[in-house]
């Protein structure tokens, strides 16, 4: 508390967080939809016996899921090598 001319004053700080709260609620909804989408994709891939791979050109790393490894006959130790060096078993 502060005093002015011997009157006591109370200082309040008020911040409108409406927009911030809407953004946070929107992010929660987006995360929920993303998780549902990932689950649907996983179910579709599992049901169709497909595989997924991802190539990172900056690092030269190739990442394959088990379905992809199974289809291509790749061995686990080979996956961390440059794709140009990958040998099909």
C-alpha cells in the first residue's frame, strides 16, 4: 500500500488474458486432433502392412519403421549409414 496526502492507496495491475487463453485452448485442440490423426495413420499402416521411411538430407540419415525394414530386407546396423551406401540384403 502507498499513501498520498495521508490517504491509503491500493495499486492494481490488470491484464486481459482473453486472447492468450484462446490461443492456449486452440493449441490443446490442435494437439488433440494431431494425436487422433497419428493414431488413424498408424492403424491404416498396420492394417495394410505398409512401411514408412524418412530421409534427412542434411544429416544423410535414413529412418525406417519395422514395416519398411521388412519390405526392403534392410538390416538395422545399415540404417545409420548414408543412403548411397545402403545395401539390400
